[in-house]
C-alpha cells in the first residue's frame, strides 16, 4: 500500500515538474530612448530560457504602438545562439509603447515583455 501511495504521488508530481520549465527573459542591446522619427533603431534581442540558457530557433518580434497604430518588426538570427537582430523605425514623433514577444512556445511559456513608454522626437530638419 505504501508503495502505491509513493508511485501515485510521483505520477501526480511529474506533470507539474514538466510544466514548470517554460519561461524566458529577454535582454535588449539598447533602448529607443532619444530616437528620432524615421531613424532606425538597430537592436539585438537576446532570449534566455530561465534567464540563463540562450534559446536557438525562436522568432522573437518587437511591437511598437502609438494610439491605434501598431507595427510589428521581425528579428533575424545574428549567428550567436539566442541573439536576434531587428531594425525598428518609429514613423512619427510622439509617445510610443514597445514590447518584445519572446516566441518561447515550449511548455506554453511564450510571453510579451513590455517596457515603459518612450517619447520619440521629431526628425531633424533637412
């Protein structure tokens, strides 16, 4: 009977343990603070499982929002495991929100990482 209780407890614990592994962090090489409208923000997004292990073969995206306008920018692998590069352009001056979708879908762990709103400055006069 005791053996049956131990086996039952182990069986119940296994799904919880398997589901616990699905989260990632993202690191940005820079922020868009101080950017001007129309200028490219070239940023590297590093995706780390459990904040430590670089994740290969994910496709993170960067989303920018201003009012009802939303733009999504795809990333490309840089050659370094877990590092992805994007070229983001804010089309007009004003307050913008930005976020990164980490694309770590294993264990249903994918999430959107949000950052504080930033002010994008007007483009330089020509």
